[in-house]
C-alpha cells in the first residue's frame, strides 16, 4: 500500500512534533513544588524574632558584653538559640546546632 507524498510528510511532521514535545516539556520534580513551613519551623522563626528583638534592644540600650552573654545564656536555655554578630555587622539568631534561623540587618 502506497501513501501519497503529502501523507508521508504529515506523518513525519506529527512524529517530529510529538518527539520534540516529549523531550522539551518541563519535568515535574520536587523543586517546583512550593515548600510549606511546618509548625515547628514557624514557632522557631517566631522565637528567633523574639530573641533578636530582645538582644537588639539590649544592644541599643548599650548593655555590657557580660549582660549580653547572660542574655544569650537565657536564650540558650529557653529557646535553644543564641544571637551572634556577623562580620558584616548584622545579627543572626542561630540554633545551638549552628543552623541560622533569622538574620537582622
């Protein structure tokens, strides 16, 4: 059974189009899905905000470094976080494991 030239060209174009579509369509992966914060992460961020505010208020009030260290000891006991000053001059709330939770500029 012979096909006309037009039918052969149409089949070739259809196969090429389908092949290109399959090769170029976006792949679905876990990175494309929005991540939802867990309740623990939200609570940790709120706690980080609280301790950063308290620490920055103490810095603004020109508290001594000893007072700031005591404040950090309290934060470590109550929230398992401490506040550190970075080299750039900003402050970061960090877990005792070393994970940065929130940065204040």
